[in-house]
């Protein structure tokens, strides 16, 4: 532990950084090259910190959820999953959905699992010389990745990592108080609202996300004062605030499907989802899967995430792990660097070795 004078000097330096330089977090995005673009789809090949080269070997495609910005994988320098993968020589790609406008309100889940992700996967494989693609996804991105793999088995998908991806929505305590009212109204409690708004607006998504960690929001000023000498701690708070300030809206039809199919009727917990008469079963996923749940995740608590392990009965292999952190923290918190990221490295190394 540092001496009091050293801590005081560090605290003074951090205050100067926050006051005079706008903060202590390095929020520069990792360099990237656009390789493909279409509706709600920009696919990037990531390069090294200096933008001078790319990785090698089987490609990794990072798949974000809806509503959350793709910077979830590139939170800040020193705590960026993209930086970690690229610096370890991985051939890394990112799909970014961009902003969702009112004009996108008619887009449903089908748009992402029929068009956006399959096209991104094929382009990444093509760009990497025809190699199979290893998907790393977070939250709803994990559900989309599993549904795509189940629905289109001929896609060049080699493996899937799903971090904090809830499947059993009855196992999410923060939603329990709303269920009686939803059941009482036959599920129509929110329908007029999201239809009128064209979806879930970004400012509402941000506030809901913050509300799930309300205790941390309340104690944050005190925590900052207590850790004023810890530059990494302060940088992480700044990066998370930056992430929260850049939340994206849900398209209306997609939000409606998530609300009625996943939350209200909890279809996916039984292993299938019905999209206008087209049933996709998780049992059709054949590739190896790694599932990671956050130990302190209130949005996707362990039981809601772990349920999928029982549903992937035809996958080549299924590995389940837990790691410290809440919904964002399990993906890119400071402790994720030694837990979730290590699981990803180990899992993908095993799949690559098995394929050679």
C-alpha cells in the first residue's frame, strides 16, 4: 500500500487531470478499417494501437446488443477487450449497428438474425481468407448470435461466446414487480407507449440501465473521494459514464418482440422463439459455446444466464463460467481482464487447437 504522501500526490495529479484536462480516462477508440456497410451494419477490421497492422489466425467477430453502443468492447485504453485481443495478435472484427432512428421502428428481430449478423459473419470470413469466425457477444448480442447459429447452420461460425446473455426472464428479480401488472393487462401495458414512441428512446434506455445500479449511482461521489488517488478506478468510472451517455434506442417492433416473446411469455427459457410462425430452437446450435455470467449482474443474473446450458443439448461443447461484475462489468470491468477475458482466450485457443 502506498504511503500517505504518495497517495496525496497521486490524488492531486488525478484532480488536475479531471479539472484541467477533462478527465483521466483514455477514451480514444482503437484504430479500425471499415470493410463492409449496409443498413444497421458497419463491419470493421481492428488494427493495433498505432494502426500499423492486424492480427492473424481465425477471425474474432465482436457482436454487441441493441441499445448499447459498440464501445462496450472498447471501453477505454487499458480496459478494452478489443485492445486485449488485438495486442495478443488476434484477427479482430467488430459489427456496429449505428444509431437507431424513428424510421427504423418497423425493424424486428428478424432483421438482425436474417440480414445484419449473417452478412457481417460472411464478410469477416471472406476478409480473413475464408476462415471460420469465432463470435464474442454480450447481452442481447449473445441471444442473437445463438439464434443465428441455430437458424443458419451453414454460416461459417466456429464458436460462440455469450457474456451476460439472459434466457430465463422469470429469473430476473428486478422484473418481478412488473409481472402481475403485465399479466393483468394481457401484456398490453407497454404496447401503446412503445408504438407511439417508435421503440424505446435512448434517453429512457440509459436511465433504466443506470437504475439497475442505483446503489452505486448514489454512493458514486463518496467512492470517487475515497479512491481519488487511484487513477485506474477513476478512469473506469469516467469510461462507464461515457458509455451510459451513448446508449441507443430500440426499434419499436424489435422492442415489442422482446417484450412479448422474451419477457412476457418467457419463450426462450423453453428453448425456442416464434417469429411470426417461424420457430427457432436453441437445440439446433451445433458449435462449441462458452457462457459467462456476472456474479453481481442484476440485469442478467446467473440463473437467467445459466438456463441456456440445459437448452444447448446438441452443441459440440458447452462451458459455463462466472466472473465478478455487474452487467457491463462482467464484460469489461477491471476484474474482467483476469477472468472473463481469460476464459475467452482459453476457450478460443481450445477450439483453434482442435481444428488444426
